[in-house]
C-alpha cells in the first residue's frame, strides 16, 4: 500500500510538471520593443505556467529568445509594417519572398559567399529509423579544436520529434555540453508526402492542409520540449509556390532552400547551404558529406574551411 501511495504521488507530481509546461493560446503577435538595450521584434505570444511569454527576434543577429511579457513593454504593429525596418532580418524576408517563383527550392539558397566554408542544414523528416548520430559525432570530432560549439541547423518535424524522444534528448545534451550550437528550423508538424501525387498537390501543397497548425503547432510542441524555434522555415520536399511562400513569410519566417542537396549530386562551394537528411532515410547524402569532411581535413585544421551558423551566414549576406 505504501509503495502504491508513493507511486501515485510521483505520478501526480509528474502530471503537475507536465501541466506547467503545456502552452495555451499560442499565436502570432507582431510588436516592437526594447530588450536589454536592443530593439527587438515580437513574433509570438503565449501563456505558460500562468505567465504570458513572447518569442522575440533580434532583427540584426536573427537570434530568437523567449522572455516573459513582464520583462518588456511592446508596441503592437501589423505584419505589413515589418518592411519599414532596414535590417538583415527584413532584407532576408523580402529576398525570400522574391525568390519563390520556382516550384522547388524557394527562399534563401546560399549564405555569405565570401566565407571559406559552408552552412550545414540537416532535415529531420518523419522516419521510423533512428537519428543518424554518426553525422554529429563526425562533426564534433572534425571541428573539436577549431570550432566549438559546431554550428548546425536542424529542420525538425513534429512527427520526428514526438517519435524520437531519446534522439532529441541526446541532441539537447550536445547543446548543453557546448559541442553543438543548433538552429532549430521549422519543417512543419506533419510533413505530408504522397509518393504518387504530383508536386503541385503534394507536401505542403496538399489541398486542405492546415498551415496554421503545421507552423504554430510545431513551434508550440518545440517550446514545450525545450527547443527554441528560430526564424527559419524549410518547405517539406523544398516544394512551394508564390502563394504558399507569401503565407509562410506572413508568420515572420524566412524560407531557406539549398544550393547543395548532396544526395542529388549537387556540389557544395563557398557559402553553400548544404542539405543532408539525418533521419536515416538518405544514407548517400550522409556518406557524401562525411567524404566532404574528410577531403577538407587539412583546411579545417588550418581554419581555412569552417561551418557557419545559419543565422550568421544569412545575416552577413544581408547586412
């Protein structure tokens, strides 16, 4: 009886902690304000643990942060007013909107071209296979002396996050230890895909798709699990049209594509946004990247070839 009572107490405590983490009324909310001496933008507001919070972005560094509404006084604005601010964030947002005519690979496709190195983006689409941890172990081993933490952008989906708890915890551990600096990119909650459907009605273009849930539902789930959403968005399959790009950017998100999807035979160059999949479904791309790392070993050791943080890479491009 005592053991049963103790178990019930632990269960109640666990449910109370979980309830405290749950988010209510998560929504878009655009405002300006000054936080710790810097002009910032508010992108979202939500309730958590009986407190109102904001998801904010520094429009110069493109770094996001979650703060209590008690820490700042804000002035609400309309999304249309975003374009009046001359910063890397707004320039990138506007450029992404203009580069959206193609059915595939809309948005920003490369970073600061003068850099000697690349920006690595790894997609975590829904998968029954475990995270390919060899990618991250190889990155840390290759750059442990020259670049720590190693910057990498992970395009996360809700389905992968919910079905790979141990893998997400492992990645968060690498963040806390200072081995990785992760930019968590929105890759939608469900990442719908029908191998038989044409691109024009596939992925996020599927008729009846609830874009609001795909974007905000994922962000909410991320925050509840301790992940910090960035201002970047990657279309599933890199498939979109102008109308869809305009909708995504209206959430304050910057679509990113890639000019070097390795599994498709695209070669990287200085400033490339390299794309590989870390969900176990694209071993060829992973192998090609590991070969790339090996081929650049000498230049990495001489700090002549480095990995660049997506925020820094895009931010420098639009300074």
